[in-house]
């Protein structure tokens, strides 16, 4: 019988690193969402955090939340600029990440915030369907 308990983890601040974000994602998924594909979630977390670091130069905030049968990863940053898909550059110039995020997550959303934005990726459990 599914529970309706919610769990959240927040990682932010000047000491937050991409490695810490990946580690937090592994612990969170293992502990609260065993039905989720841990590798996919970690890749999405790594990409969203890397983009927030690379394109804003400022702090970012990672949240991992599960409620009922849904896992949501969110990364907030101080940039109002929306992610722009571009053709991948095979010579090392990037362009793969946003496509990867959209392919690995079941739902992706970009939400404007005062002073920035939140990029969310979500997965639904088929176990509870």
C-alpha cells in the first residue's frame, strides 16, 4: 500500500559542490525512491547543477522531493535566462545536456522565479499505478 508521506532534501550554499549534489541524489533516491533509475536521476542532477554553475556564476539550490509516486528534482539559480536547446557540438563545445535532461526525465519544466528560475525534472513510479 503506498504511503502519502513526503520527503525533501535541500542542498545550497557556497560549500555546495556538484559532487555533493550527485552524492545527495544517490542517497535520496536509494532511501526514498527505490523504484527510480538512480543513474538517470544522478545524470540529470549533475547536468542541471553544472548548467547553473556554468551559466550563472552564482549560487544554486538543489531540491529533491518525493510525494506519493513522484520524484522531483529542482535546481534554482539567479539567472532569468531560460535553457536554450542547441545542436550538439561534436568538437567539444557542448550542447548535449539539455537534450539529455529532456530524454531521461518524464517531465521537465522551467519556472520563472523572482530573481531567477527553477528547472524541474520529474519521474513517476509505475509501481503505484
